[in-house]
């Protein structure tokens, strides 16, 4: 179990999940066993998520299920990653907590916050204004699916005391001309009552799980939303990619070899807004005696210029942010990965290298954006990481989850 607050909340998280299991997951497993139901016919995602995130606020406890929502089997795990974030000690409104969970601050000018009452919301789509501008620029087709869309709003809020569920919630922002995507596959907001403790006393959180009494059976057979062409063509490839980076025994070359296959180029093209993918391109130095460099991928954009995408393993060895008291910084591991990409920048600063490269390969590279794909979203979920990340202008750190979400979201165009 991993989190930001495990010392304080480990026992409470265990109690919450145990209580849910008794009235929800446990009933599902018993029903499957008693009726001899095949796992491929049920909602395996809710029964066996790859990981979970638990968020504590003063008005709700949120349970987010993470991983592949289309999975059709149960994988036995001795331990499931659980990330815990505690917002009860911060002076935040519930709307601000939701923005922290999503990772975007909504910048609408309408002054309207979209209220969510007790219900299940499928395909909720809320872009920031910057995200909306980027979607329009990319010719996103808003009529391509049945969605509940909120434009120019200040985000949304959970009405106090209401149980709210989001399924396939899509949220968009933009930064440095890049589309930022956050897909929440499944999250339950459970209303709670939080009592601020006196000094030396324990926190008190009260909540009810009665809602699961009426939801468990319908949830067991729930079919996750998916576009038709996605289901029959791209879904197996996305699933295979998820399986590859989800297995710690697979190496970086195994992952990049999969993406280098022609039929899988759509993952990089859609993930990094490209029109073409080139892998294992050898870059020979023209003005200096140095060993050739071979970036993992060049992704060519519509303007004919390419950016560089480098992959590292999805499992980081330790905390990605170290230090304290306003002296936080990326870990040595992450900094070493960033340093490895600097040679790519140096190479293309030399006009002799650029001319040779364009003549040999037929596309241009000048001041390329360097994308470093590493880790999982849970490895980077802290405010300090966002602040440190903003200091890097020509390097963008993308998690494997971010990449998959960006690709999947575009199948709804």
C-alpha cells in the first residue's frame, strides 16, 4: 500500500475498504461463485483494478479505480497499490479538492460551477477554456458521442451529502500548445462527516455505505462505454500495450519494440499529436567526433518538424520528488533520465547535424520538444511535482497513464 499519508490514514483506509468489500465486492464474488458465472461476462475492472486512489476531504471520501476498464479476467494480487491523499488538513472547498484530484484548475469566465447531485454520470466532459481552444484547434468532433459537456464553466462540485459516481469522465487542459488529458475511469464520491480533532485527539470521519446495497448487482454486469470502431480495431492493441507496461518483467526495449510496429504507430501519433512515427533513427555527429545517438522515437507533427519521445520503465524505483520545506526537487532517478535527453537537444543545435539529418531522413528537427514517458500517474500525484515540472520548458514528463488516456479520449471524436 503506497500513499502520501499512510502513517495517519493506513488503518482508516483498511477499515473503509473492508467495509465496502463486505457490502459490495464480496457480494459480487459470492454471486459469481454461486451462479457459476464466467469472469468475461462481468465487470472485472471494478472487482480487480490495477490500483486504487482514496481521497479524504471534509465532505466526501472518494474512491478511484485505476487501470484498464476493459479487462476481462481476474489477476490474483498479493498486494494492490493504493494511493491516499488527505485534504482534510487544507483549507479547501470541495470544488478545489475535485480540481486537485483531476489535476486541472478550471478557468471559465461564466461564474458557473456545475453542481452534481446524487446520480451516476457517464461520459461527463469538462475542458478548461485553454483545453477547449486546443480541442477546437485539433478539430475535435463534439457531436461524435453522447456526452454531458460543460463549456466555459468553473468546473463542477459535489452537492454536500450526495453520493456521486463518475464513469469515463474526460477532462482537458492545454499547456505549451500540448493537449493535457485526464480520464477518470470510475470514481465514487461517498459523503462523509468530518470532525476536526482537538489537539492530541484522533480525526473522526463518519460515512454510510448503504448506497452499495442497491448498486452492487447492476455494477457487476456494467458494460464500460466504448466507441464501436475502437472496440473492434484499436482496443486489442491498447490492451496489449497496457499489458506490456503493466508487467514489471518487461524491459524498455520490449515496450519500444511494440510501439515501433507499424500497426501500433497510432498510439504515438495520437498521444503526441503526430502525423508520422520514426523509430531507431541513427543521428551521426557532423562537426564532432562522438558516438551516434539513437532516440527511441521521432514523432513528426503536421508542420513537418519532429519532436522526440523517449521511454523509460513504468516502475520508478523510489519517490519522484525529494526534499522538503520549499526545497523539493526531482529525484536523482528522474533527473538522470532528463539529463540523458539533453544530448538530443545539443545534437540538433548544430546546423550541420540538422542539414545532414533532413537530407538523410526527409523530415526536420529543430529545437524539438523532448517527451519523457516514465512511471505511472500514482508516482507523480503531488502538488510539488506540478510546481517543479513547470520549471522545465523543453522537457515534458508524461506517465504511461497519461499517454493511454490521451489516445483513448480521441477515439470519441
